[in-house]
């Protein structure tokens, strides 16, 4: 088949690679530059963890860790760093809460997760304010990936593997035939013909496909990079990847890089934003972050900001991915709805998307099927 993939974020690039490996002729269109600076997957880091209150995602990530390690081996450099995941709760973990659900599920599966109380948090994970968090656990099977560099590696593999990269190409519309989608129309008027079009445009998906606006939307989430003078104080083992009250407040962050950059982010409801709108981080955003740091990580509260950005999630209405054929538009397949938690599955995404494109059975495809929007708001993953 001749397949046009729209979007070279983590969904699109992994799908393009896998489809090409399966023998299809693949053209990948993206405005560029690649990695695209405004794509959700483009940053210095993304969390890689299996800590989910949802068995499907926990199962999938259990299987995916070995693929992350295989990527490290293949590339000859460590872009996935397995440094563990510290999950903190303000109060004692209790049944029904995100932290408790993850902890008990991981224990039941035989994972070596260690519960930590306030004293242990203060002793073992020293940057954290004494008494700020009373309970939690540490999971050593987790870490973070250098997300932007991972995408750059995959782009290189796609180019070397025979994917036609149309970098600098803007897709304006679908090319519609009498009975099916027959390709895409580029902004200059050129038509790229295809047997199937896979739209994996992240936050731009409902712009290109407005009939999906009732179930997909872009939300802005704020990220700050702070600079510390002594990076070792904010590196593993005392400062791994962390989530603090993630089920309530949505705070999470990463160890310091060698240059002292500490990334802190917030995973919440976010605010609607058109993906082409100017992305301005407000003064109130910085004040909000510093208020959290003053309470939880006081030594970071006055650290200099070296970068900030609005990360645009491609949110689905229920928090699950949308990977399926459009039932009313033969020839169109959609792969999107990362909802802020898709990148960690990068080594497994391509195969799942390719199975859907080829209509092969896949154990997870029913969860990501085409579905109508409801009044439910996306729940945290």
C-alpha cells in the first residue's frame, strides 16, 4: 500500500517506521523542523513509568521497558534512563486513591516497590521538605527518556529506512474521492495520492479533522526548567523522577541534568489553546510553580528559570488514545489522543498503529477504537 502519514510526532514517526518495515510505501508529512519544536513529544524529558491505576496501560508498559533498553543498545547511547519513580502523597495512601491503587497493583504483580513515610522521605530523598508529604512509595522500574533526542533518532532511522520525509510540508486538507479518501492536499495545491492516510498530527488533529472536535482538543500545560548550582543534590538516588500529589495537584518532575537543569511540570486540566496560537507562559504560572516549590522543595523556590514552555496535549474526552479507521471516511485512519501520557509507549506504538492500519488483530486496539464523545471529562492516567 501507499500510505501518507500526517505528523512526525511520536505517534506518526513510530507508525511510519513500522509501516515501512512491513513493506509499505510511506510518505511522512510535517511542517518541521524535525523534531517539531511545538510537538508534544519535543522536550528534554518525558516520564517512563508503569504506575497506572488502569491495568491495560500497566500491562503494556511492563512489556515496553525491554524495548526501551533495546533502543539504548541499538543506538549505542542511553536515551532512556532507568532511575526509578518516587510517588508522594500528602496524606496516608488510602484505597481508591491513585497512589494506593498503583502501589497495591505493583505489589500484586511482584514488583519491588518500597513504601516510604515522612521520615524516610526526608532521610532518603533529601531535597523534599520535611513533613510536606507523609506517605508514598519508590518504584525502581521507571525513569525518563530524552524525548526530543529520541524523536530525532527515529527521524534519522525513518530517512535511512526508506520513508519519504516531506519535511516543511503543510497538509491543508484530505483529498476526497467519490467513495473514499484518496490522499492529501498540500498547502501549495499538490495532491499526494495514497491508498490510506494516517493522521497523527497531535494537537493539530482536530484542526485538520474538525469532525473530531467533540472528542479531541488541545490543552496547554506549563513546564519550567530551573537551574541549580549543585546538580548532584538533585540527581539520583536522592532525586529520581517524581510525582507529588499527582492524583490531586498534578505535580511531577525530573532529576537535574549535568548542567543543573531541573524540569518541573504540572499535569492538570490545562487550558484550551489553538495549536497555532502564540504560546505565552504567564507570570501567574511562574508564581504558581514557585508557590509549590516553596512548600515542597524550598531550596528550588528561588532557582533561576532557564526555559519555560506551554506543552500542548492532544487530549481525548476519556483519556484513552484514539487509533482506528474512520468508519464514515474509508481510507482515513487516525492515531492521536496521547492525553499527556503517550510518549512512554514509544517503542510499542508503531506496531499497534500499523496493526490497526492493516486491520490485523491487536489486543489493545478495542480500547482505542472509534467511539462517540460523552460528557465525561478525561481522567488522569
